[in-house]
C-alpha cells in the first residue's frame, strides 16, 4: 500500500505517462471524459461518471478489423495484430471497472476477440474509489462496492489530502515498483482512513432498487403490455447504449477507395431502426417498441441467462442522467418487479 | 501566414453546370487557356443540382478546394437553378467559414459558356489561393 | 460490377501528344469494373466506332466509357454507337480528356495523371448508369392562340392551314389588335386595314378556327401536348347567334364613352364594336357604362334590336378545353406618359402620342383622315416629332429601344407632308435606326424627298405658347440651342408589355423579363419557344418588333405548333427526376423549387401491417420535367433523384475524382 | 386560483372526457426532481399525473407524428417554443391542423438543473417548484427561495416567443418577452465568429470530437421529420458509420443545413446533447445569415409562409464572390 | 497466437450458375487449393465481396462433396446485387462455418420429409444431398418444394432429374403461378402438403422457407399430427459477426448465429415470438 499527496499528482502522472499512454478524466467545456494526459491540463477527480465509460479503450467506437487490397489479387491484412499499445487508465470508477468484467464475458469468450484481448492485456487500470454516491448512482443494486474495484490493477482511495494506492494484480504491483520514486509507503493510519472512506462510500444512496429475481420474472414478460406504454417516449437515439459501460453491439462497415479498403467495426445500437433491418426489407423488430424491449430484456434477462445470472448493468446512472426523455432502466426495474426506494 | 509548400499541388474539384460553366471549361480548352492539372471537373446539369453533401464529401476524400460554377444569374438554362444555388451556397459558405474552414477553399462562381478565359483565371486563382493555405486537413477523413 | 469497356481516343495528336495513351490504357484496365480497354487515333471515326461495337459484342460489355473530346461534342455520336451494339444509349459515359485535359495542360506526366483520374471518374459513374428511356405521351391535336392581333391572326391561320384545329381567344370584342389602329405601314405605305382585314375575315371564315372574342384566359393546367385551359367568355349581353350586326343599337344607345380604339379622340356608345371593320362585327355591351347595368333603366337597345339579340341576363361563361400547344400573342401597350410632364402631354391638346397621330391620319379615324389640331380643328404647319419618349431612358423609362419609332416617325413625316401641303416635319432624335429591308431608303425619302428636318437632340421641354407650342432642344451636332415654334407635337412613345402580361405569364408558367415581356427559351436559337414546352411566342409580347417581324415570328410559332401537333406522340427527356416513394416524406420541398410545375402531390396507399394507410408523396411528370435537379437538393431525405445524374452517381464521381 | 399543473389537468381531463381528443401530450413528474418527461394521457382519470413545473421543458410536438397515426385527434400542451414546432410540422405537411387540439402555455422559462446543482448539493435537493417569479428549492434540511430568472436554461434566456404562436386555448395570460433577447440571441454566435479562423476551427473540432453520433439532436428535432433520414441510408452512404472528426463535421454541417430556414430555435438539440455540443450556435449562425442575405425570417411563426431556402429573388445578394 | 475471428479467408469463385431470374449459385474454393473448412449441413458462412461488404449465407453444398462450398444467393440488396455481377475467377472472402447445422445423427434411420420454398431450398439441399449421399443411413426421403413459378425453381436439375432417380426418394413440386411450360401442381406449399398428407409416423420434417410459408406449414404439420420435436426449421435474422457478439440476431437469449439457425419446433416454442 502506497500513497501520494494530492498536491503531487502531477508528478505521479508524469511518471505514469512514461510507462504508457496515460488517460484520465479531464474537463472539456461542460463535459468530463477520459483524455490523454497533458502536462498543463488538470484532471477532474471529483466527477463520478465520465461522459463515456472507459470501454472505449478496449472496444473503440471505431476500429479497423481488417484491411484489404483487391486490384490484381485479393489480399487481406489482419488489423487486430496492431491493437494494444501500452495504456494506463487513471481514475476508473468501481462501476466502470465492474463493467469490464461483463464485457470480457462477450469478447473473451470463444472465439476470443483478439484486438480486445490485446488491449485488455496491455492496459493497466488504476481505479479510483468513490467517496459519496451521486443521486443517480445505483451500483449497489448489482453488488458493486463503490469503495472497491476488484477488477482493477491498482485501487486508489482519496482520503482527503492524499491518494492511497493498493496493488490488486501482478500488473499493478509491477507498476507500483516503477512508481517507487513518487509514492510514499502508506501507514496503518492510512489503512484505517481508507477503510473509513470505503465504508462511508456505501452509504447515502438516494436510489435503491433490487433486481433480486428479476431475470426470472422477466422470462414471462416478453409479451407484457408494459412495453406498449414504455417505448412511446423513446426517440430512438443511441445515447443510452453508447454511454452504457456494458453495451457492446457493433456493426461492420466498409471504407474503400480505389483498390484498397478496410472493414471497420463501429458501435451500433439496438435503438436504431436499421439495426436489424434486413436487405430484403424485413425487420424482425419493426417498431421502437421491440427495440426498447430488446435493450431492457437484453440487460435484465437475456444477458443473465447467457452469463450465469449476471445483469448487464452496473448502476452507473449514465443513462438515467443523460436520456433526453428520462426513459431509463430504473423505471423498468421498478415496473417489472424490482423496487425503487428513495426518490 | 501559412507557408507555400514545395511540391504541394492542391486538388480542386469543380462542379460545373452543363450549359454554361462546363461549356466555359470546354472553351478554355478550345482556346488553350491553361490552368493547373489538378483541377478536375464534375459535370452536373445545373448548379442547382449540386448538393452540399457532394461538396463536403469532396473535402472528406481529399479535395483541397471545391468550386461550384453555374450560369450567371438570369441566364440559367433551367430558369432558376442558379438562384436556388446562390441561396444554398451563400449560407453554406458562411457556415463553413464559421466552423473555421478557410473561405478560399470553397468558392462559387458564375461562368458563362463564352467565358473560357474566366474559367482558366478562376481556376488559376483558386489553385494559388489554396496552395497558400496548404492541404485541407480539417474536413479530410482520417482513414 | 458491370463489365465496363474503356476506349481512349488519340484525337490525332490532340490528346495523344499530351496524354500518354499507353499508360492510360494500362491504368484503365486496372480500374474496378473494367474488363477491356483499347485506344484509337479517332474514336469517333467509323473504324473507332466499329472497335467499340465489336468490343461490346466480344467482351460482353455492359457499360462503355469513351475518353475523348467533350461530351458536348460527341456524346450523341457514341450513344448511337453503343445503341447500335444493343446497349442502352445511356450506358455510355464520356471522359473529357481533350478540352478539359490535353488542351489545357502541357506537362505530359500530370496531364496523363489527370486523364486517368477523369477516366476513373467516368468509369465510377458508368458503373452506376441505369438504362434510361424516353417516355411517350399522347398529344391533343388542338391549338390555342391567345391574342387576336396580327401575330395571333397569322399564327392561327398558319396552324389552320396545316390542318389543325385552332381556338383564337381575344380579350376585346373584335380581333385586329394594334395593327387595326394603324393607317399605313412602313416602308411601303400600304394601307394597314387593307392588308389586315382580309386576314381577319379569313379567320372568321376558317372552318378550323374558332374565334372567342371578349374572352380571357382564366387558368392553364397540364403540360405540353396536354394543356387544360379554362377560358372566361365574358358576358357580351348580345346573343351572337341572333345578332345580325346591323348596328342600329349603336346608333340609339344614349351613353357615350371614350373610344379605346381611337384613344379617346372620339366617343363610342355603351353598346359598341371597337371599329367599323370589326370581326365579329357584332357589338358588346360595356356593362361598366351601360345605363341598364349602372342605373337600372334605359333598355333602349333591347327595344330597338330587330333580331331580339340583346340579352342582359348573360353571365360570364367558363369553358374548359384541352390543347396540345399554346401560342401567346398578346401584343403590347403604348407607353403611358405620366412621367413625361416636360412634353406637355395631357396639358395641351396638340401634343399627341404617335398612335393618336396615327388615328388622325386614318380615314376611319376621328378626323376622317385629315390632320387637324385637336385644339382648333385646323391643320398644323410645323409639327415636331420627338423620338425615344420613354425608350432608351434608364432614368424614368425603358432602357431598351422600342424598335419601331424611327420608322413610323419617318412615315408620319412623309404622310404629314402628303396630307398637309406646306407642312414641315421636324424630327428630334437620338439616333435614327433603320435596319430592315428598304428602311434606310424610306428614311432617306423622308428628308430628301419630303424635306423633313432631322435634329439630333433631346427635347428638354415643350411649352404651350399661346395657341402654339414651343419646343426647346439642343442640336447635339452643332451644340446650338434650338427653339422651335410648332402647331403640333407628336411623341414617339415607347412600347411597353401589355398590362396583365405578368399575370398571364404566371398562368402559363412561363417567365418574363424585368419589363414583363415573355422570355423566349433561348435568345438566339429558340426565339419562339418558351421554357415551358408546348408554349410558343409570337409578336410583341416577347419584345418590341415591327409587323413583318411579328408575322414572321407568328408563322414560326405556328410552324412549331404544327410540328408538335403533327407528331404521333411526344418523347420526353429521359434524364428526369424520379421519386423514391419509400423515402418521400411528402413535404413537397421539391415542388416549390421546380421551375416547370412538373411535381405534384399524390396520395399513396400502402400496407402497414393489416391496415391500408394513405400518405402523401411527390410525383414527377416526366414530360414537364426538364432535368435540372433543383428538387434533388431541396429534398432532404434524398427521395427525389435525377436519372442520369443520380446522387449515387455523383457521389461515386466525387470519390473517384479525389483518388 | 389554481396552479399551472391543475389547469393542465383540468383541460386535459375535460378534453378527454368529452371525447374531443383521445390522447393528450403533457408532462409528468418522474423519480428525480429534474425529471419531467412527456406524459401520454389517454383517459380523463389519468390526467392527474400531469404537471407543469420548472423542468417541463421537453418539446412534445414530435410525438405527434406517431400519435396522430393512431389517434384521430390529439391534445397537446405547448409552450412558445413547442408551438413553433407545430407550425413546423404543419408547414412540412406532416400534420393537419385539425388533428391537434392545442393548449397554449405562455412560459417565462424553464430551469437548468446544472445551474441548480451548481448552487445546491444535488443529493440534498428533493423538489424544485415554481412559485411566481421564484423557485422554491426543497432540500433534505430545509428549503430556500431563489429568483427563477437566475436559473433559466440558456435557450430560455434567448427566447423571442415565450407565448404560443398557434393554439386553440391559452391556459393563462401571455408573458412579456425577456428584454434584450435580440442581442443575447446571437451573443454566443458572435463571440465564436469573432475568433480567428484557426481558433474557430479548434473550438469546433473540440466540440465535434466529442460527438458520439447518437443522433439525439436529430431525433428530438421537430424540423428533422423525414420518414427516412439520409444519414441512415446505405446507398449512397451520405454519412459513414464510423466516428471520424471529418465525417462528424459532415453530419453536423448537413444536419444544420437541412434545418436552415426551418429551425425555430427550440434549442432542444443542444440541451439534450449528451456531449454538450453547442449546436444552437450553428443553427443560429444560419439564422443570422438568412436574415442578413434574404431578409428577416423566423421559422415556425406562420405555417403558411415560404421558408427562405425554397424560394429566391432575382436580386438576392450572394454570400460569395460573384465576380 | 489467437487470430481475429472476423478475418475471412481468401477464396475464389470457380463457377457461377444462374438458377432463376434472381438466384445464382456460386461455387467457392480456397485460393490455395486447401479445404476452406469442415462443416455440417445447415451451417452458414460469411461471404465478403470487397469492397461492398459481408453477409451470412447458408452453405447449400453438402459436406459429402469435397473441395468446394456452394451458396445459392438471391438478389435482394446492395451486396447480393453486387455478387450477382461477379464472374468465375473473382476472389472473395469467406469465414465460417457458423451455426449449429442440422442434427444429422438424430435424423439417422428415420424417414425424412423435406419441405422447402423459394430460395430456402439452399440449406435443405445441403442436407438432402448429405442424406442421399449416405443413402443407407436414412429411410424414405420425400421432398416437397414450391416456387413462385416454374422459372423460379432453383437447383432445377437435381429437383427434376437427379433426386427423383434415387431409390426410395420422392420429389413433389408445386408452383404458385400457372404457366404454359408447367404441367405439375399449382398451389401454395401448405395446401400441397395437406393434399399429399404424408403420415407422421417415424418421420422427421425439415422445413425451410419464407416466414409466411413456415407459419402455415407448421400449422398444417400440427394438424397432421407431427410432434414439435420432429419438426425442424431454420430462422433468418440480420447478422453481422456470425460469432454471437454483434448483438442483433438474438431471439430471446439465443443468438441465431450460434444456437441456430436450426431449431426444432419444440425449441422455438420456448423462445419469445420475435422472428
């Protein structure tokens, strides 16, 4: 366990950036998001949710999966072998860290997505524990401890004037060694303070919902009239899916000029009309009702059914805050069987 | 001031209406009025046929400058196409400039079928101005 | 990908000297879709065309790109070539590597690179070319002529002479128009009425021509070959089938009104024919002035009419007729001179417009052909003719030349001398313009034979001076101040478009210039056509012109009409707009920008689930559409596309040209 | 005197009860103090859920497109900005006037949750209610009153038409137009326009770089009412699906161009943009240019007028070198 | 080293056969002469035509015929239109096999009733040829197939010549629209099926066709006494990856590309009705 005074963070970041491309939350206009560290740009360690979740580092919004030449002979070049430069993410919150393990279930299951695996392998996550939930936080619903981040390589806890850093993996330990010069040994007092912060973090939730037994309940809710009401407000934008740390659907598109081109994988969203639109014109999900249902059923029923009961939601609250029409998963959990307390 | 780059030949895409400006470009040829070879013309029936999307797409794919050329106001073969074009490109041009695209890169001119010399002059001028600016990077696709 | 062949022309050395043809052929062979590439010294030659045809057959080509001179030169040639080999002619694309490449670039390397880029672009477009076909539509074999002046009369007679049925619509109670108001015509000085009235009678007697006088155009719908026109037949209050034209009613009618025909120099009655030789020679009641209609008393004409033809209960009748072609021949108005107070027009009775003077000359005019001063009924001695009144005057008149004034002024000068022995004409002019057969000679006679005095100069003012008029000017040649005492001033007032021309243009969907003269489709090459197919122009509605020109244009318009009506059916241009109904929102953004009225709204019925729903979509009339493509940009969802220049094609060209 | 919400409920209940309409669009309160989504009320008894509070901001008008497909007549509550959206749909022939019963709600502006959060700790806020010119902020430990004007949304600060421009019934008295909007309306545009060209590009590149192509701006916009948007079409591919700065600019430029002369300044695109892109600065720039070159024009005031990009005058000036 | 599952292999189209006005069959072989991959009847593969795109198609050849893959492809969209324009010799990309394929072991020893319509003969043909190539392993084979018109019969030679000649095999054809060159049955497949009325005992039915045909065939089969466990069909969804990751082809918690496209009616009845 090591620590560093918050006033010396610049030094820490300088050292970290020597170890790999360092990304941390930075404010740009009104938006806080992970950005490449720059000497004179301050990090924002207060805002809990970054605009985009860190999934973009493993599963970028757009990535080339293969390049090709098709002049005389067709030549295909695997682009995934280029993925995975050494990257350090600083300030990943526990919910977003937990989301990565859900994402792993998709991309690290057979057949393994090579680009994803390489990025995952070459990225060090320095999680930052939360001190106090925001009004839309409901990570506890999914048994995520806001003071801990088991999937991270390092966990940093803000004890007020200092960050106390604990290694949680081999990668983390190696990095701590490299940072020896800027970090101090933590004391037993720090350990107590960390515990206090962690315990404190779990209190004060305004939003309490339970998903206990929800997946099972939803088995029979496909034809529920609830969906007929719910979807009407949806404007079919992709905000909820793109901002969701667990949404992972993609599309493959061609970009070609002359005799060469590339096939790119880009985020897609089940909210969009053309997501399931087939070439002949048939669409198995013809209206927004089916699309909205798909999204929530996927998160709360299909995903748990496919992956040992785990829900595809970590309660980060991004969709709750950002949905233009306030149509969010909290509402669905409550209406379909979970309970929402608090507000 | 941007510095002129050695060896940089700007790519200029010109949308020319069939009845005036394309004929003007032909006349520039007939009367051997030279202009840079990186000027390339796309024939459209009328300047009113030019969709702003075509212009943006040209920039995306690497054009350093784009020209829309049509008949002089009042001379449109289709009576009013260039009047509509004038309105559309008036606001498109202001918008591009507002977004930080150098005004020299997107031009609209009226060139009649008898103005071969003007066609060459406009192309020479446009190329020179864009050459000074350097490559279009702002609207160009990364891939 | 469509099997595409590329054929590169040397054009002798025109292209080959600057473009490395071998390199271009090699590059073309490697382009997506290209399965064959070849070259020839002259691709447009018979041998060259044969190469293309042979390659289409042996290489099963589906698209053809010819890299050669401008498509404006040989697009049609090569379209015929590919059509001869069994392909749709629109499967051809031209890469313009001569006018827009080899002729303007000197460096062989860069010119070759450009030629390759242009070929690549043409290939990219050709791959997306679709088969295009002209569509056929039937033609209504009946023509409408609007305006019964000499232009309309001539057009109607010529059309009828070719065997087609014509309706002639005239706003006034009689045909004849401006020419009927004239006395003699320049430069031959033959009597206007003598040459016009036989034609008027011929119109009336023609079996092919139906005359609608006292009628106006209400509405025009449809398109070339298929116009539907609503004509308003104004209530004449005279039953034309009963009226014998005896004229008794006109003698007894107690109401006297300024005669339009005689420009107010004399009075007519409320029931009237405009002039004695009117065709039809049957009167109409001017309801604005008729005592029965204004005061609800009188009915003298009804009592007097031996045929019982008076019918006060008549109402305007709307008739709707289909026509295949329309000739607009609505003529002109002499310029009103409200702006020209300096010439004392309206202030002194002896200041006349030229047309008023023309009436004085005319034997059937107010003075029975004697030139008499309106102020005292005595013949004038000195008469000043002021030219260009309201013409060539950017400040307060028309910037254009009215074209006929120089000649009719010369005519007036001659006739003055002939009619009033000893009278002296003084003509103030800016320039004397006499292009035309025998025109200059005619003008020469005016001053050589008749002694007309021509003074180059603008008249600055005309002062009434006792019973005379003082004309002040500067002789521009000598610079001397000229002050002239005259007994009469004749103003050669300019030629304006007919009042109401703009409104009629709107009804016809044709355009006008800034002075409301109807626009021809092309000032040189299509002088009697308009932008709206099937509508033609004759006479001064298109711009000032004299009688021979008017008659020539009328015959030309008639020729166009008969050529049109003589066809079995019409073929439309194949490069027209097309609506993708799936994408169409129906907001009609396209309709508002269409200059041809080619787009209309239609209700589409489609299945949605088990229901049938109706929604609005746009529809293109392929005959009216001329293929400008303005609609395609106005359409935000890209639902309306232009065949031959589709969004897909142009996008592909953009991408290829930037490579 | 009844509150605004009560008036909404009464009007909706009455219209539904007597069968004038079979659906009413209004707003209701949801879990959080800042959530007032659009409510679909289909029975008089359900009208109770309606509320009109400082956050009833979302423009319900676009829902009319689908609602009128299955309801013969729909009631809709509209603020000034929303009402211009109705004219937008009428002019675009996407709606017939007799399909809607319009309840007009003069509106002196809606509150910006971010401005409230900047003053009060978000976790403590329980409710924010409008009381006359003031906002009553109920906190876990007490309550405070603040001037509503200090917490207005940007779009409301620059609103020229706070009173509905088309309606069947007005629920209360019109409110005055905020002073100085003619200047403030273009203040942000002007401040960006005054930057050097490179600085302008940097500014916009930074904004657009955040765009995730969620299309919320398009989907919420009543002027974006095409059945099929070009950006969704595959052939031709007007817009790439990959996120790339140039392609994002393509999207944003064409989106703005498509609403040029049609945008009625409801500002919802900007308000709901999750990436905080100042879209209204683009839309208003176009409005400025339209005013300047083609004469003053405000969209959505009269469904019968001609939008400036469908028409022209021969003597129009050109915004480019015409030589 | 793990490889990119989205990376296709280069393959050559060695033959293009026109089947009907809008269907062509493409024979595909590996560029280097190796076998592309082993597969089971009913499995699918992603076919890439560069630079147009990629889509999933049923493999219509039988794994018993070694050395090539065949795809019968109907022209419906941008990619298929482009595929219809290619010629033998064109290099394409292929990756697969994807999906579960037909349960050939379960079918062994049973009488088989194949019911197909239109282009959906493609997956059936793979299985039919597989069974007929292993003739002794299977009981009686009956094939009911319908197309819009006689011009729209795919695999005409097999349907009309090859299959009927094989012992204990019956081919029953029907078309929707009568024409001069057709003297067979006219009518829709479900009606034809009921008319033929094959007894359900000891029979397994495999049916592929357009959704509307499947719907009525299933109803007919139920009426005739077929058990849901003995009725096998295939589903069609839009797919992008083929490997259960892109997230669009699911029906309930089953990705059609992985758990399908072959389902028994009994399995389908367990899934939400979204197909």
